C-alpha cells in the first residue's frame, strides 16, 4: 500500500487543481450567462458540446497542444468539469425568486452587491452541488491521464491491464472508487447543511 | 341497481367502512357526502373495485361484482375524478374514445359518439376534437373528463368530487350540464362531494356518511326537514330552512318577549314597557298559560294607578301554535290588527312573538345564512 | 495549428480514408450493439423496478456505484474475464449503456402523475394497457433522453476499446499517442467527437419530435 500513497496524493492533487480552476471559470461563466442574457444559450451549449466529446479524443487533442504530462490531464478535467458547474450556477441564480431581486434592487444595491449579498448566498447549495458532481466525475476521468503520460492512480490500473494483473488493477481502482464515494458522501452532507443554512429557509 | 350488503373495509386499526347497507336505484342521482375521512370516496371506489372490501358484498343488477373481472367491470362503469386525469398524450377525441377503443368499437362507431358527446356540452367537434388537454381550460377539461366517462354508454357513472378544483362559476355550469345529461341519458350517477350546496342541487338522494357509517339516506328535502343527526344539521349550516323547505311559526319568532302576570299593577306595567321600549306586553295566568295582551295605549286610556292589568286585557292578537305552518303564520301576521302574532307552546304557555321584524330577520337568515345583528 | 498542418492532416485523411472508414464502421458497431443491448436490458428492467419499488432503490444505487468505476478499470476487468478482442469491449460498453437508460426509464415511469394511472385504471385499462397507452408514452421522452446519454457514453468509452484490440476510432488515437503522430490522433479524435456530437444532437431532435404536442409547452 505504501507505494500507492504518492499516487493517491498525486491523483487527488490533479483532480483538486483541475476542479478549483474549473470552479473559478465555471462560476464566472455561470454568472455571465445569468447577467448577459443572449450569452446563456451559447455558453451552456458549448459546455455541453465539450462534455459530449469522447474523453480519449479530447485528451489526445489536448496532448497535441500541451504535450505529455499532468498539465494535459488537468486541462481536460477543467473542460469536463465546466458543464456541471456552469449549469448549476446558472440554474441556481435563475431560481432566485423575483421578489428577492426586486427587494435587493429596491434597497439600492448595485448589480455586484446584489450578486454577493443576495444571489450567491442564495444559490450556494446548488453551486456547491455542481462542484461536487464535477469532483466525483473528475476522480474517475483522471484515471485516463496515464494514457497521455500523466501520473496518479491510472498508472497501476494501466500496468494491471498490460500485465493481466487483477491485483494491480484493483490497487488503483479501489482507492479511486473509495475516494469518489467518500467525497460524494461528505459533500452531500455539506450540501444538506448548506441547504438548511441557506437564506431560502 | 347497485346494492351494498354489509360492506366493511379497514386499514389496519381504522374502520373506513362499517357494515354499509344501501341500495341505489337505476336512473337515480345519488350524492355521497360527509366530513373528510367519512368513507364516501372509499364507498365510491368499491363500486368499480378500485378498492376491495374486507367484508360484505356489492351487487350490480343482482350480480356480485367480486365475481366479475374488475377490468371488464370498470369498462361498464364511467369514472370521473377531481384531478380530471385526461391523458396528456392523447387528443380530446382520443381521450373520449379511449373506452370505446378498449371495447374494440370500430372507428365508424366511436367517431359519431365523440361528435355527439362534444355537441352535448357545446364544444364543436371541429374546433375541439384534435386539441390536447393542455390546450383546454379547466372547465373544458372536466367536460371532456365527463364525456370520457360517458363514451361507452355505461349505465352507471361514478364521480369523485369532479368539480372540486373548479372555480365557482364553472362549477355551477358543469353541475347543471351533468344534471341535464343525467336526466337526458337516464344514467345512474354516484357522486362524491363535501359541498352541501352541490349535493342539494344535484341529488335525488343524499347519503350522509360519517365514520364509515350512513347517518342518513334521504332526499334533499327530507334531509333539510328532518336531519337525523346534529352533525348533519351542522354540515348543512345555512341550508337549514332553505327556501322551499317547510318552516314553522317557531322559526320566525323572537323568544325574548315581555311577559307579566295578570296581577301586575298598571304603573308597574307601564314602567316595564317603557324600560324595554315596547308598547304592549303579554299577560299570563298564574300557571304561566297565555291570558292576553295589554297595550300602553289601553292602560293610558282605561287605567288608573293600582289597578291590575288582568282587567284591561285585549284578545285581538292572533294566536298560533309553535308548529303552525309558516305560510299560515305569515297571513295571520299580515292581518293582525296589533301587528304581531303570539306563539304558544302545546301547553298554552307563551313560546314567543312574531313581529314583522322578526319575520324579516328569519327569512333573511333562511336565504343568506346566519345574521349577526 | 497552421494552415500547413491542416493541409497535411487532410492529405493524411485522404491517404488513410479506408482505415479511417473501417475504424468508423467498427466504432458504430460497438456503439450500436452495446446501446441496443443496453436498451433490451434496461427498459424492461426499469419497468420492472417501477412495479417493485422496494427493489428499485438498491438496484439503482448499485447501478450508480458501477457508474463511478472508471472506464479503464472496467475494461481491465473485462480483459481479465474474457481476454482480448470484441467480446470484453462489448461487455463493458453494454454495462455503461444500461445505466442511464435504466435510471431514466425508472424515473420516467414513476414520475407519471398518479391521477393518470387512477383514471386509466378507473375506466378499465388492464395493467398492460396502462403501461402501453399511458406510462410508456408519457415516459418516452425521458427514456429517449437516457438513450442519448447512453450513446454519448458509449461513443466515448468505445475509443478505449482500441486498447484491448476491439478496434474503432480509438485504435487511430491510440496509434497516434504511442507514436506521437498528430495526424493519427486527429484522424481518430475528430471523427469520434463529431460522431458523439452529431448522435447526441440527432437523438435530441428525435426526442423532441416524439414528444406529443400535448406534453410540450403549456402545462395544465
């Protein structure tokens, strides 16, 4: 197990880095779609198109741009994670009751003030849920990194396939699935807590 | 004919139907009514076997329905529910024709039925048949819901609060339409509602249920006149004494009347009347039976201080019994030289007085419900 | 990528059109067979689960868990079980194809409003008729949505089939990656992306066209 620890850490770091970048971009794009009406359709459409592209195809094309290594897998994960984050941010902001927005405007809040004081807090549980989906998916997709020269838990799995070793495959797969399940569980709990704390209630 | 014989149904501990026995005649419009949880919907749903009773039997035209295939049974019984339940994936025409199609009617047979039925509710075929339910108003949807129930000409139609979700005006229009259709097509309709207005308007027979039992099964008229249980009177609320029901003198009288013994002295009497701001009062014998009336004017004209009022009584006021028919009482009031009628109990004691004011107030209440002032 | 590189790529594609075409056909076969198998299993199973809801939660949770297993891992399992070639690839792809269809069939049917079922039962439809005339038509859009997700998944995972010798566009990508040949990569990646996007769009259009007019737009 000990030789797995660095791989687990690397896997986790790749995923966290990618989702963090994606969260910044995704939430911004979500807000942009919400603010600039004609953009919402285009942004959501593009994000969906990206998600439709087969994983290996996207990673291979990115590799042409970024070369072999962790940068490429991170870039791929960022792109895949965009869709759930943008969508949930957008839906969360759209779902804010009109009377709340009216009240905020009526009190003389500027658009950014409305966003920070009212709209983001209100839609936070949903945004968080989008990040959770992105994170859980990314843990699984990151395994593919091994095919484009990245590190992480894809390596033992791929070696296992090459050497016909169930043991090796499992040594990579079990931590991935476990991490996904644990993160899903914890983040679902947090999400529920947020919903309870949210201004909606 | 639908017959219930000792029909019972329990869910766990709670008895929903408790040995029900009743009979519905062909062509009858029967309304099941009662407080929520009284078992009215359960009763309805045992008729088309959406609910199977734990005990007892239901017969339709003498046939024990538990021996009939439930699917076949339901195709011969129309069914209308509050949520309407028109199939959103089917057009108006397809919705109406759904049972005829289940019964394998050929198109030449079901299409005229659809036309005819749409005509019946004033929704021309051409404009409506190919619409989807979502393109209709709530009232139109429920019209189609009713037509769907009628399409295979079932002799019996079950309706479970069909108009509960509609606005009052639409509801009234549909009530009239259904009543008209029922009479025209001579259907037996079993109708569940919690709205007494609706029940009174539509029913030939009202079945009032509570706690899984029938408290009373009677015509609306009978139910209004002789409610068998305080719960029924309470449920009817304002309908107690609705127009057309027979009222009696007792319904119009005021009971707070000024009474005095015939031995009361004149000055005292004048004082009593002045205090109550009336100009006449009732005189009673020692045994509290009615003796006569005395007016302020008479006392002023004839009276001397210290005289007993028994000596200057008049008997011009008409007298009626408590149970005297309202119509006769009304005539007596109008011909009364003193402007009021005295109401007596059976033992000749005074029950009250009917004045034009009390009469007007009582009629108002009968028409518009309890009046506060 | 400059104009020159595009020219080179186009020339490469023309040169290798037969290979590319064969890979494309194989890719379609992989997707077609596995989605068909997925539908055959998932739709009846979804209907079954909607009738026996106490099983449903456990089965759907299991299905959800299987879905979190990375594709590469599943491929590895299949390889160990069935060896190299087409069968293990089809096995894995079918499993991935089942899950979205199963979920959508189940939710589609269980979300049909109770009043429709009540009405259908009350007017004398048999359970089979309720299923055919009411539940399936009302759940159809959801089921087709599941098929769409399923197709997108399998087009994606089918690119991995090349790894265990089952062919498909993944073969070209794989050759490109291992020889660092951009043209091979693009010759596999671009068509597979186009196939995924096109199929997804096509099924969306089908989904809209089969939705009865009564279920679109204005709701009750």
